[in-house]
C-alpha cells in the first residue's frame, strides 16, 4: 500500500506507464496470508517490484513506450517476471523507457520523459542552478529510466531493466541506485522484447547490493525457452559478511580516461582505487586498446539487429494498425511510419543500409571482427590475473533535460555509453554503485566489471565497496 501511495505522490516523475494496483493488492494479500500461516516463500515474498515496459506481462499492457504496441496485452509473462511472481514478489507497475529501449535518457518514449527524482532533492534545488523543476529538471538516464526512478523514489524495492549497451547501469548510476547487468546468458531473455539479441540481458536495480544478490539468485539459470541461457555456476547465494580484498587484483583501464570525463567523476574513481589499495588490494593500470571503437561497432551491430527485429511490427500481428489499407505495402509503410518514432526509424534504415549486399562486408562483418577484438582485450586482462575492473559508469552526473535534448548533444549522449557498451559486446557482468553526490547534489557512481559468469564475486566486491 505504501509503494502504491508513493507511486501516486511521485506521479510527476513519469516513472510508470501502467500501475497494476488491483493485481498488486491481491498479490500482497496472498503474501500476507502466507506470512500469517508461517508459509512464507522466501526473502522476496511480498516485496513490491516494478518491471520495465519492454518485458511481457500476462494480461498487463506492454508498450515498449511506443505507439506501435498500443493495446498489446501479452498472453504470457517473461521468464524473469514469472520467476519473481513465483517467489511471491508483488508487481506494482510497468516502468517508462525510451521507445523500444533505444536511448540513454528516457526522453524518447511515446509517454514523455522520465524525471530524475534528484531534481527535487534539496541540494539540487537550492544550489542556485537556476533550474525550476517545473520547467526543467535533470534526466533519469536511460533507457530504463523509469525503473531507476521508481527504485530511487522508493515506490519499488526492486526493478527489472534491460541492458543492451548500458540501459540498466546508466540510469542506475544517474539516479543513485545499485544496477547490475548480469553475464550474457545467465538470465533468460524469453519475453524481453528484443533490441539486440546478441547483447540484451535483463538487468536488476535495487536499493542495495545485497538485494541485487538475492534477486540474481532467484532469476539466474537455464531456461528452455531461451537457448542462449546457461546453467548458473554453483556458488553460495548469500554474500560473504566479511570480504577480504587483500587477495584481489583491481584493474584500472587507462583508455577509460575518456574525453568529457568530469573532474568530479575522475576524482571519485581515483579515491575508490586508493581505497582498494589502502585495504590491501593490488591496483594495476591495464590497457583495453580497442575501447575507442566500441561505440561505432555497437551502433553498426545494434542497427543491423534492430532492422531485423523491428520487421515483426507490420500492423497485422500486434498493436497499432494504420487506417491506410490501399495495398499490403501501403499498410505496412504507414503503420510503421505512424507507429515508430524517428530514433527507431533511423536505426531501421541504417541497419538495412549496413546489411545491403554491397555493404555487408564493410560494415556488419567488420563490426563483428572489432567486437571480437574488444572481447579479446577483456580476456587478456582477466587472464593476466585481474579479478575486477574499476571504471566510471558515465562521463558525469545527470544533464538537465533542456541540455540533453539539444541536437548537438545527441551525438554526445551516445559518447556517454563509452564505459558501458564494451561490456555488452563482450557478454561480461558489471555493476554500478553510487559513490557520492556531485557539487550539483546529484549522484556520481562507479562501475565494477567482472569475469564472465563470476557475477557473484563481482557482487561481493561491490558489497564491500557499498
Ligand atoms: N544507449 C544505447 C542505445 O541507445 C543502449 C540502449 C540499451 O542498453 N537498451 O542503444
């Protein structure tokens, strides 16, 4: 009930697209009954959670923040949603995002932008930025901005995001919550409406690393409905109480000193590296030389997969259908024109261009080769004895909405994914944890990257840091 009240009180954040009040009250009642009968299902029983609106939820509208999916109610739950429900967790709503998860600001959905809850926090308002939160505010990051804002504003204890190039970690970082992108294949993608099948993973946002670890324990593992899933490694679900960092080797990649990195983020990065060192860990500078190519490589591969994935939205099977029905082609064309925003249309066009017979080798194959080199960079560093990498998550704290939507800043905002995308190209786990508040009173977070399928160790280190 408290969470539902918080949702109402924080409506101005635009964090939710659908609130599942009735369903939530029914599930919560069932959880209460179980508790009274001493039959609680475990640590998530009765815990309110929210889900990014690109995960299918049975009989509950699933829009991907697009006009294209207006009125779509899937007949099934995504595997990760079902697993949470099976543990008694209570679904309070579906959260806002960039249309089809394409973006880094949660400013590009059909239901309007998400506002970062920190826009309303006293330090931000009173430090004289000239920003009146009614006319401008700071962005929540994206594309899972609604999920991050929901956790940060205390209307959900947990939220699912999706992470293809940083979409869970970027908003988690800008909203000051814990955000985990698990190893590719550890969590099922069944029921997650695809962006880039070879990089998508469900992400977990929570108020603490401990909560993320519990949730990961519930969600991980093989799923017969997603052939890319793997069996979860055998490791204890609970995080160690005392974690000794003296056996740990922390790598600091020198290429992550990227142009545009704010002085404050850099100083937090240096501070935390020194903290590890002070506690007895070995801290080593390492090199990931192909980092500079990751953004362009990601974009080629992303557009190619988008061109293919978006083909299913033809006005016949799901959601929106145009009234123009003079021919099949005209119906397809006008449905897609009316249904998709310009970000989606641009990616479909670019993807089809990269995939043309005469361009395929030059773009698609080349990008796959570079992807291999980026993956190799990580492999080399980890096999040289490094256990985790410590990096920033974003270049700086959150931008104001008015700055973010400037056309020149659009390209810059793609640069913001520089620290998050390489991890998706390589399929590794990464987690972001809040480090401090900036001079503007906004969260600054750092990222830890782990070896493939060592998600639990990664969380143990994050827990130590928290
Ligand atoms: N910002 C990236 C993009 O626009 C990442 C999105 C994501 O992870 N879903 O594609």
